[in-house]
C-alpha cells in the first residue's frame, strides 16, 4: 500500500515510516499541514496517517478540506488528543479511525491494514495476473496454479511492483526506490537476493519461468517462453 504520514514530530514520523516499510508498504512523510494537504490531493494513497496538531494547517481542517474536495482516502488520526470529544470531532470532520499517543505499532499497523482493505485506490487493480500466477492485493494472497505461495512482506511488495509493470523491465534503481524506499544505492545485493528468493518460490516448482533478467538493465515478469 501507499501511505502518507503527515506528522511534524520527526522521530515519530521516522519510526512509523521505517516500521511500515519493513512490512512492505511504500511510505511518504510530510511535516506540515499545508504541504500534507497538497500531497494528499495531488497524489494517490491508500491510507493517510494524520496528526491532529500540525503547523500550517491543523489535522481537522486538513481532513475537512480533503472531504470537501471529494477525496475519499481513508484517514487515521494519530495524536495525543485522545479524549472522547476529540475523537468525535475527528470522526465528524471526516476521519475513519483514531489512535492515541503513545501508541503500539502493532495496533497502528493493524488499523492501517484494515483501512487499506476497506478502500482500495479508485481505478487501481486489486488482482494482478500473469499466466497462472495471481496476486490478490486485498487479501494479500499469491497463488500459482492454484497453490498458495507464502511470501514475506518485502517479497510480496517486490512481486507486486514487477506485476504492475508486466512485460516491462524494472531497473534495480526503481526496485530500490519502490520496494525499499532507498533513494541511493546501498551497495548491497539486497535486490538480487530477494529476486533469487522469489524465483525459488514462484518459478522453481513450476515448468515455466515468469521472472526474467535483462542483463545490465533489470528484471521483468511475463509469460514468454
């Protein structure tokens, strides 16, 4: 999923971003309410995590503006304002869920995943297929030939990126950015290692290889022989 975190506390934002990224999600962070509003209205996200107390534009005003503009992206408030009246105000402004600080990351993750399942991005496929390989983005299930294939979160995200670009070569740099959120080369074999693991699960037990290497360029998924 694509998640936008609008949080002015850099330490909290970094903690959330790293935790969600480890679960295979793609996360952007904005520390100002006005900048967050622009980002949320110009980009497509599955879930927004919004602090109530933000510089520039507070969380309630941000969500009201989003809803007034017809933006239906699910919103999870994350804030120290955890009283009953605060929750009611947040929900009436158009929010979908509420987590109070200090928070448990496990609970935050569960609520983010629940919101993501509730409302997939408009117009975006939730089932990705090539040949006899199928990925269900809502149930987070991968099957090939009817058999369920157990993937780790990062493997799931890697395969999702490849399937969304079926028949196209996805470069190592693109994979580092989209799967690991690296905007630099870490000088490791992390991509190659995960591609090898995917092949062991997706290709090795079957007759037809679906994951292909374009030497010097990157990787692709298609059903060519």
